[in-house]
């Protein structure tokens, strides 16, 4: 796990840099755009985040998992890559036919005062979905080559720098709002181009249309694998995004609530940064261990879970203890942000505490279980959101998201333990949770400074330092202890 842990640290730093850029972008957005207009662009982006999963048709699992199973010089490898990149193109063409036929119906589902904006940018969704498909596929290919930080930097830094350029252009009135929204779609061409360039430089990346090199049994296995994983990824994505997709048409405030809820989700994404970095770095190692039937699989799973729990709890303390500062720097109409983030953070903490349950189930013979479970939860999410959003707005959406996410992960954890004897929960889990709760309570003893920026800096520094000291003292993770020891001996972070 040593290289995985170091790669995770590097990736975390890259994503944090992107998060800082993203924080600046989102704060500027709230001051530059009225709430409903900001909701327009965020709604389009959120729809694209779901659509691209359909367009990939599960090929992201093929390029991430199957490509790793073939040697660098195996002629089957470029066929897998070609297939993975061509599928979204054909899927987009097929999607466009019914999509444009039901335009009036879809636009009519929104609040009357939002329909004009929805109709104006309706045609750009397929373009956004296709660009996101390429970006995700190439990023996951680089992740499989253990270039996690490089892949993440294209999305977290390059893409956000492009968004900064757009907001600057809009602020100085070089472009209007319509051009700004279209620009947020087309700016994805930049990271896609760079990801393709860096992928081409890796050994084993290439193209081939020699489908006959595969036997019928192999092709059937690949298609079957990609199909179920497409359904799984779509269902998992919808489980996490249906709340904000349903918010615009169901909430009395329409797209205005989308702006606030989207900012809440951004803060939640900051909370999950180390977890995402570690999961991306740990999965190839766990996948290889499962394929090789490595007896150390249980140890790898347990250690990766503990590492991610530590990272998740540290970030939770920093984020939730600075919610008052986040609200203070935003316009008054974003006051609902703080309680919304608190509600959402409960579900995300349970999600991260259960480790790589989904990933392990997905590479086992029981991968269909997660799909069927997610389908049941999707039905529950639609039903409960339909009931609670019209009455409670974004708070109804937040509670439905948290409760369904909690049930989903607890069911997966129990299933994985019964079938494979693996569990992410240990005595270290309770210790890490107690440290986090203690620091959360200690936060209320710290004096509040008049400047929200200064207060956030000093508060985050103290709490994070206290958390690191507690982890160093209690040593819940052997990888973290080794990492601390290397820093002390070499005086270097890597």
C-alpha cells in the first residue's frame, strides 16, 4: 500500500488545488449572477454529469479494468481502447433523436419562470455529455496506468482555469450570459485534448478495429460486463444526483434553489477530496489482488478503508466547522447553505466510512447485487423526493439524499461481509469517529474572528493540526505511521 498511499497524497494535493480554484469560482458566481441564472448553468452541468454515464454504456469499467488485464504489447489492448472511445459517439447520435423530439415536454416540467432559460440551452446537453464521456474515459485510462494525479489535474485544475477565464470575460462584458453558458460546455475541449495527448504518450495506448481477435465468448463477457456496469454506474450516479435534478422542477423556488444546493454539494465535494484520491489510487491494487487471488486482499481492503476514514473525518471537521464562514462571504439568499451541508455530510460520512465496498463488489461475481440494490433505492429516492421537495425545498432533498445513501452503504457493507468476509469497520473506526466528534465540540470553544477568511484560516489550521496530532498519537493506520516516519527521516513529503 506504500505507493498507493504516496500516490493518494499527490492526487489529494492536485485535487485540493482544483478545489481552491473551484471555491473561488463558486464564490464569484454567487456575486456575479442572480440566483436563478446561476441555477441555469448549474442545472445544465448537473444534467451532463448524469447523461455521460449513459453515453459511455459502461465502457469506463472496460477501459479501467479490462485494459489492465492485457499486456502492453497485447493486440487486444488497442481494440478495447478503440471500442471504449467509439461507443459514446454512437450513443450520442442515438440519444439525440428522442431527446429533441420530447423537448417541449421536458421544458414544460419546469416552473413557468424558468422555462425560457431551460429551452435556450436545451440543445447543448448532448455536446456536454459527449465531452464528459471522453474526459472520463481518458482520465480512468490514466488512473489504470497509476497516473492518477495527472488525470485529476486536467479536470480539477485545467478545466477550472478555463472556467475562470469565462467568468472574467463575462465580468468585463466581453461575452454575454448565453455565450458564457455555451463556453462552460465547450471549455471541456481543453482537458479532453490534453488527456488524449498524455494518454498517447503512455506505453500500450493505441487504436485497432480488429474485433475478430476476440473470441465470441470473450466479446460476450466484455459486453455483459460493460452493460451491467453501465446500469450500475448510472444507478449509483442517479442515487447521488437525482435530488438536485428533481429540485428545479419540484421546488417552489425552482432554479434558485439549485444554485444554493449546488454550492452545498460543492462543499461536500471538498469534504470527499482525500477519499476520492485514495479510492482512485487503491482500486487498481485491490483489483489486481482480487484477480491474482492474493491472500493479502483482506489486509489491503482493511488498510485502505482505515486510511480513507481518517482522511474523511479530517476533512469533515474542517468543512463543518467553517460553515458559518462560508455563509458570511455569500449573498444573504444563500443562508440555507449551512444546515443543508450539515444534513448532506451525514450521508457522505457514512458512505466514506464503508470504504471501497462498491468497487470490491463490482469486480466480484456478485456485482449484480449493487445494481439491483441501487434500482430499489432509485425508486425510493424518486418517491420521497416527490413528496418532500414540494413541501421542504432543498432541505427535503438533502434529507432524502442522506437517508437513502446511509441505507445503501449499510446494505452493501453487510452483503460484502456475508459473501467475502470483508468489512471496513474496525475498532479504529470508532476511535477515528470519537476524535472527529471531540474536535467538532472543541470548535465551539474557539473565539470567532470578525473576518471570515482569517477566521477560516486560523480555525482550520488549529483543528487540522489537532487532528493530525491525534492520529500521530493513537496511530490507527500503519500506512500513516510509516508515512510520518518517512517524513521525519527524510524531511520530505514524498
